[in-house]
């Protein structure tokens, strides 16, 4: 008991017993203090006149009389103590403890341990306690929103492995929770989760306290954050305020932080999920049955009961017409005249190649805007790699090539004449070369030279068995379509009979 440390209330209790007439032996038998210590306390109390009827002095006077000091270990002096000032300077410079220890060994031949240095550094560091306050909210005033890591789900039907996230919205007053499992944290999922949460609660809180995720805040800032355009439109449509937390300060939304931990720790473990729909079905039942009917550690009430009795009627009513969820994004028109959004491609006027546009995507449509003017509208494509192209967005030469297909060329050639139609058919009958451009070129010659001359030129090209674009063009250029064509040469059978040119007759003798 010699090293026993006594608190001030124990000294006061012992002095009170002494004033009541109890002996040191009686006090020692009560296990309050040893007889030797009681003798010391009695002597000091008698010297200061504390055993009379006057009230005892304050604790500071008693502590000074009994010389109560902070607990120390006088039996051992730290080997780091002689280097206290040097270590203090290094600590103020922000030098790591391992570096300080190596410097002491190298420079001063320090023989102590690293733990000795660490204990001294801990005593030298001034640690200011971080004070915080509890935020109180009125019913329906605010909700806190966050994402947390979800379970990995192996779909029982497709065998696909899904990496998931858990969206959690917690009402600040009642602590009633809406949670759902999603496969990403993009803008579309973020907005859709909000809409389903409002429908789940049957109303809208006045303010959303959120983190600085990219789906909601494009630039995090303590004083002037920039809200994502899509999320701002949703807030305007539903009538709630967006309140992002200061960067790096998640304590401002501690209710939902605790809610995410609660969902991850209580719902996720020891459960099997057959699909994403199955996981959300189980989670919804868990929110209503387990989470909603537990006694909350702070409110000491059931969240579902507190929500139904005090908060549900205070929430803002849902709009009569559901707010259209539209994702806004800045896109650039690439050289092929298309923009890319969620791995699908949408055309824009070729004059805007290289420009930045605003893209507005709803569930069914994709619209492109340039300087507040609508320049394109497409159906929404949900399969990656798909392409939506409007013909009017293409440059004239590309549009002409696309529209003037083989069927168009044949129709035009038939209107010009039979020779032109035959030469076009022979071009398309090639099994080696794609002659679409050649056919388009022959049809185009009708504009500068006229269809009559073109038909005549085609006839001449066929006569010489040379159905090519270059041949028809040269005939027209040199005016040969107006010249008479030569008579056809007689067939070889007419020139060379069965009797060979160098064969003798049967009656001729062979000359030697």
C-alpha cells in the first residue's frame, strides 16, 4: 500500500471520519487508508485546523498540503531525457520519430531503444482535444446521403459477378433509412436512387447533406462548391436544397456514416444473394423490419415509429408529375461527326466538329445543345458500341456517297438509256473491285454533258468492250461520241476457213 495513489475525495472522506471521532485503526479496518497514512493525514489536518467544525477548504488547498502531484515513476530516468531539447526541436520541424532515433544514434552515440524516444516524443507533443457538437434537426428538415461498398453478387441465372455499392439515405430526425444495392455510382444511378428514396418515404426532406462525389459536386470547395448540373435540376424539380459537406470533413454527415456502417455490418454478412433484384428485396424488408424497429442508440426510439408519428406528415409532398431525370454532360464532337456518351455514339452537325456541346440524356432520348440551341435529338441507345446517325448531320460528299447506292445508280442509268444501264450493270458485276464510285462518276457525267451524249458515249464504250469511267469520260471530253463508229471486223471464221492459209490442195505436189 506504500505506492498506492489516493484521490482527493478519499482524503476528504478520511478527514470527515476523523472529525466524526473515528480512530486510525477503525479507518484502516474499513480499507480506506493504512494506519501509517492515516497518521500522516491526521497530523497535517491538526496542523491546519481541519478537524474542527469549520468547512474543509477547496481541493487546491488540500492538494498543496498533501503534495499531490501527477503520477510519475521515480525509479527510472529515461535514456532520452538528456536529449529533450534537441528532440523537441526536431519534433517541431515535423521530423519522423524513426529519423530522430537514427540521428541520436549516429550523432550522439545514443544507446537507448526506439521506444524510449517514442515515449519522450509522445510527452513532448501537445495534443489539443478535438471538440465537436451534436447537430439537432427538426422533423423533415434534412436527410444525409452516402454510398458504401456493397457485397459481390454472383448472378444465379447468368453467372456474372457483380461489384456493388449500397446507397443509403437517412432522415436526420427519425433516423429512418432507405437503402438499395446498385452496380455503379454514376449520375444516372445517383438520381434514380434519390427518386426511389423519396417514393419510399412518401415525401421529400427540405435539405440533402451529401459528400463531394462527382455525381453531385463537380468542384469541391469549402465556401463555393459547384453543383453538377443534372443534380441541380433534380433539386429544383423536387424542391430540396443541396448542402455538401466541407472537403475532408465527413463528421458533418455522421448520421448516414453510421447508417452505412450499420447496413454493412448488420445486413450484408451471412446472407446469400441470387441476383441484384433479390439483394434489393432482402434489403428493403430489412430496412422496414429490422432497422426500422430497433431501438436507436441516440433517440432511444424506434426509427419507423418516430418517422410515422412525427416526421412523415412534415415532409414535402411528391410532385403530381414525376420529375424527369436527365443526365447532363459536356461532350466534344469528334472528327467522325459523333459524340460519345456511356459507350454509345450520337451524330452532330459536321460544322460543329471539334466544338464542346451540352448533352442531355433521359431514359428515352439524347439531346445535344450548342450555345443553348438544340442541334440534335436521338433515341437513347443502351447497348455499348451502338451508333445513331442523322443523314443531315453528314458532310455533303459523305451523304452523297451514302445515299447514291447501287440501286440508285441503276435507276438513274435506266432513265438515261439502255447503254448506260448496261455499262452500270457490268461495273457492279465485278467480283474483284467495288465500282460504286465509278458508277456514281458515270451518272454524274450527265450533268455537264447531257444525258443524250452520255448515252452515246456509253454505247461507244460498249462497242469497244471498255466499260470504264475513264473511257466514258475521255469519249465525252474528246467529242468522240459524235464521231461515226467503225464497222465491226468480220469474225475469224469468215476469214480463216477450215482450209488453212498455208495448206496445199490435194492435187498439188510437194516441191522439194
